[in-house]
């Protein structure tokens, strides 16, 4: 559809340096750090997906408006133009037929 989808990248390495000392903390701090890292990664994925869905929804709305404009405005206008042209051609055909009859009548008479 030509919609640009943003890509969010985060360093997903687990070898990040610790910003706290191991002496004064316990295992719960390590577990919290691991869970926070998972939440950070999931938040980045969610932001990417949410933004993509938002952009696709806007593109769908625009496409739907164009389709409705074609269906409700342009196509009926073209149908009216076709009817007008057909009627004009039929009228010219009738005039030509009448003209030919007059010419044949003048030649015969």
C-alpha cells in the first residue's frame, strides 16, 4: 500500500554492564533487572506494532474514501456522460436517416 512502517531497534544483548554493586544486593535485584529488560524489549515491539497498525489504519481510511468517491461520484458522472453521448449519437443517426429519406424522395420525384 506504500505505507512506511517504522522499525525500532534496541540492543538486545544480555551482556550489558551492571550499574549496581553485587555486594549490597540480592538475587531479587538480578531477577528484577532481567524482567525489566524483557519489559523494555516488549515495549519496543509493542510501540513498533502499534505505530504500524495506526499507519495502516490511516492508509485504509484514505483508500476507502477514494473508493467511495469513485463509487458515488465519478462512476455516476461517467454513466451520465455515456447516456448523454449515446442520446446525442442516436439523435444524429435519426437526423441522418431523415435527411437520406428526403434526398431519396427528391431524386425519385
